[in-house]
C-alpha cells in the first residue's frame, strides 16, 4: 500500500486532494459506492434477524388485525387511521405488513444469493474446464451454453412450477440457478484462455507446477474481481426472476416473500382500491435492494479498474 509521500512521488502531476482520493481505493471498503451498497443489503438482513427477536412474527400467519389498515399517519378510504400496533398497516387478510416484510425481504434476498452461488459454482467449473482443457470439452460446453441462452428461462420455470405446484425457497433457487450459470461460464472461459498464454502461467508450467496448482493458485486470484462482479449481477438477475414468478402466482405458496406479497395485493385488487401500502412498500424495498446491488457492482468496478476512478 502506498503512502501519501510515495503516491505523490509516483504521480507528481496530481494534487494533494487527488492523491488522498486515490489512496481511498487502496482499501476497497473505503469506496463509497461499495460501502453504501453493502450497508443497504446488510441493513435488510439485520432488520430481518433483529425483527425475528423483537417483533411478534406470528402476525405473519394470523389474521387478527383489522383488515386493510393503513400505515401510521395515513387514513384509508373508510376513514380508519393507522395504529402503532401495526405501523406499516395490514393487508386484506388482517396480517401485519411489517411482519410480512421482516420475513419476506430476507427470503427474497436469500433466493437470489443461493441461486447465484449455485450458478457461479457451475460456471467456475465449466468455465475453467472449457478454457483450460479446450478441444472437444470446450466445444461441448460452448454449445451447451449457447443452447441454454436461447431457451427463455421464465417460460420453462413457469411450466415446471405449474406442474409441481408449491416449492420451497431452496428448490426455487436451484431452478433459477439452472439459467444463471452461462454468463460466468463464458466470462471465466474467456479469461482463462487469455491467462493460459501469459508469462507467469508459462513459467509455472515450465517449473513443473500441476494443473490444479496453475488453475487455483496462479489463475484464480486474478479472476476474483471478475467473479465478484458476475456474482452480484447474478444475484440481481435471480431476484428479478424469482419476483417475476411470484407475481405470476408461482413460487412458494406459504412462505412470505416480497414477490408473493405483491402478487396477493394485485390479486386482491389493491391497485384499484388505493391500498398502496400493500404493494407499494414491498416494491420500494425491492428497489432499495436493487440499488444496493447496483452500488456494490459499481464499487467493485472502480476498485478493480483504476481507469473508472474519478480523481
């Protein structure tokens, strides 16, 4: 890590402010976009974990509250004011909206992260195999990837879920993972094909290093920034796919998620009955989640690519 003096000596044309700003990127977590994005997602997870300790989550499954009660500070069309016992209001079944969000938001994030982890694992294995072994292995993986890209994932998932009915969060994540491994596979294949001809890999090969050593000790560290970026992009894609399925009435039927809450609101006519909190608050929470993922991706780009840093 460079000091201000050494940084100034290396870049004499920069001002002190620009040198200070450049040093901020030496520590990735001092990147504002990365820090804000991670903070938003960790905040959602923290609220979910703490909420399970301090809030009565039985209100997710019991319909004991007044129906369609608005959030505190608002009135519904019948003149009912919000109550502090249900600060974000209730849905058409008398379930507490805050409880639904405390349980549903982490569940939606969990599906995205789990699907992306599975997809990345498949992509790393296939990408390395294709780029390192080349030949027929590369041809088969490339054709398989091209075929999967041409298949509309939402249509296949709709057919599968319509056939099997209710599914768990894990099963839904596995289904979505089947359609998010192609991008990391192609990315890693391209990078491995480029790296295998580089000088340090040739030196490792000449020194007698084995295939596994070259793949995971020489190449993998240089792929980490690309893997993080691809992982975050896949989390976003997985969440969008999961919410799309849930809004269509598919996905887990008895497990609260943000998409499921929006589906129930639409199905009950909340849009035309001006019950905005029923669908609006889950949608806003989804937007916050996507903004957090976008900021993380932008921050990772700046950390891994110095040309994107604005000094």
